[in-house]
């Protein structure tokens, strides 16, 4: 608390950083909102979103994102990976939660998710270098959705969220 947060805020602003990523799965912690409070304060101060790695066990449960989003309504959260079955419901219930497309299992599933939350809540994600970016983009291009919805997912939503 204190000096480190102030330094991070200054560095984020000086270097035009557009977001923060948290990865409780790799770092091995239960992301309780009280534990994550300094990160949320930094995101608020810099007006940047938080990309949150989800999936692969209890540390990556998307319920943690929802719990944090409810107590930090002024912070935007992006659920990294559409791998958990609850991601759509979590995004529907919370206006400040968005989804990204990596690990979505196919074009039909993406179209179904889009039908439930709308194209404005979904952002392109590849999880590069783990996944292939061309393959992930093809998943979106092959989905039976409108060209405008594809444009939203492939860039317009990110531009809005990142204010670029």
C-alpha cells in the first residue's frame, strides 16, 4: 500500500499502458476482492480495464471476477477465455464484465454466446503465443454472425474499452 501503487500509477500513465492482467491460476491464489483491492484502485486511478485469466480450477473460477465486479462497478473486467460454462451468465449479470474469445470451442458456440450477451460484450482474444492468432481469428470469421458483429469483436469493442 502507498508508494508502490503511486509508482505503478505513474508508470502506467507515463508509458500509455492500456490494461492490467491478473492470473490467479499461475500465481496460485484465491483472488478475494479484499486481496485484489490495490489492483482495483490502480485500475480506477488509471481508468484501465483488468484482463482476468479464468478457467483451470478454483483459482480461475469466473465467480471471482463477478464478486470483484460487483464491489468495483467503475472498473471494467475482461474474462480471459470462454472456457467456463458460467461466463455468459456472469457477463449478462454485470455491465462491467466483458468476454474474450480465446478457448471458445468453435464458431457455433461463439454465435450462441453472442446471441445471449450481444456483440458489444465480446472481444477478440488469442492467448498468443499458446494459441495461434490466425486460428482464433478464423473462429470469428467463420461464425454465422453479421459483419458488424465481427467488426465489434475483432476491434471496435477493444477500441471503446481501451479508449483508443
